[in-house]
C-alpha cells in the first residue's frame, strides 16, 4: 500500500472551489474572518487582527511544509469571494486515514451549500483519489449546530473524548468524534448529491 501523501490540489465543484492555502489569501481571509462569532467554539484564541490572521495562515503553511496537513481557502464561486478555510490534517501515513478540520465559514455563507459542497469535495478526494479507509471529523460537544451539520452529511457519531483539550478561556472541552469509512462512502456520496441538488 502506498503511504498517504497530502500534495496540494485544487478541488472545485458547482458552488465552491477549495484552493491550496497561500499567503496571497491573507487579505481576503481577513476581510471575512475576524468576526469573533466564527471562532466561538475554537479552542484557540480567535484572530482579532490582520496580524493574527497572518499568524494563522503561517501556522497552517508550516503544518503543510512538515507534511502534516493540507490547508485550503474556501472560495464561493457565485460571489468570487474567499469565505473561509478548511484542511486535511492528523493523517496516518500507513492506514491510510485523515481528519477534516480547522473549518470555518463567514456568517453570510453559513447554512448555505458552501460547507456541504466543501465536505463533499474533500470526502470524494479522500476516498476516491487518496484511497483512505477512514475520514474523521470532530467538534466541541457543546456545539450543537456543528454536531448537527456533521451528522447531516452522513458521518457516524462514534463517541465523546472527555476533557479532551483546554480552550483559550480555560474550559476543558469534551470533543465529539464522527467518521465516514470507505464502505459507507457510496451511500454518503448519494446523500450529499441529494443535499446539493437544486431545489
């Protein structure tokens, strides 16, 4: 079995393009990404300035250079604007499996097809190109909206890791883990096609 390699790739659908994250995305990310509500459930301190967002981008690029992640800027094709970011990370080179995380979307594009199609593109790439046997997603146990969104795409809730990480305000966060495994992908793919079908 070939070891999993996270090589930069552009993933494009009908509504969304996931572009390999670059420093050139900083201005666009800063335009939409400094709203503290976006980061309410993130365990790290929220970016409050362009400098903070630059540090966020640099951290993602360091992870990529180390072969630990593949970060994307999420572009809404209708408006042409970058509206958030997401990434593959925590991957197992031999299994192969990976996690989809670090996902955030600016409020005007939340509860639209943007996140649904982004997840579809990433899951399709993970299973059909990278040959993953498992894709994981996790969220704060208190984040009911995120839990519902992950379940809606067809991921299975596996359990809660108690006191999993400490947040920037000192709270010990419980994390809920979800997954999609390769044998479930055909059914999940059909579910996502139905969710993305024009009304």
